[in-house]
C-alpha cells in the first residue's frame, strides 16, 4: 500500500481547564488557537454522551490537540485520532475488507466519517 497517513489532531479529555492550559500552553508551548462548543446532539451522536462541551484547540506547525473540557467521570471517552487520507473510496473498501464499519454522522450539510479500530479506538477520517 502506498497511501500516506497524516495525523490531523489528537483529542483528549480534561476536567480542569486551567491545568489543561498549563500543560498544553506552558509545558508543551502550544498556542490556544480556538475554542468551540460541541452541541449536546453532536456529542451524543459521536461519543454517546448527551452534554454540550467546550473544546480548546492547542497547536503549532507540527501538532494539534483538541481538549474536551468535562467533569463527566464515566467509561465514555472523547479521545480520538483524526487522520487525513488521500482516497476515501479506497479507504472504505479496505475497512469493508476487514469488517470495520464506517460511522457516518450528519453535521449540517456535511457528513462526518469515523471508524473504530479492533480495540475500540475512535478515528475521525478526513480526505485530503
């Protein structure tokens, strides 16, 4: 296979926003690029958790972390890895070959694509 895989972002869960800023900004030296809210509905569709969430995005030229701020202490997890692929059709064929079902989620006019690996790790898939 010759397809190149590129990591777009890593998403992590934090309960303490100030400590998240200390780690990502002060320790890792990443800038807080933006903050956005994830609606209850979208949070439920993607992660199975019906809670509106604040997400801080820390990045530089080489790394990007989405930090989900929540006090939820459950087995649910917001961690996922976002990767960029070159050809979605071919990627989905490979998933089907290995019995990995795509998770398609409507977000306005767009359709988000996620998959879970064999260990249950969640990947967000973006086409180059």
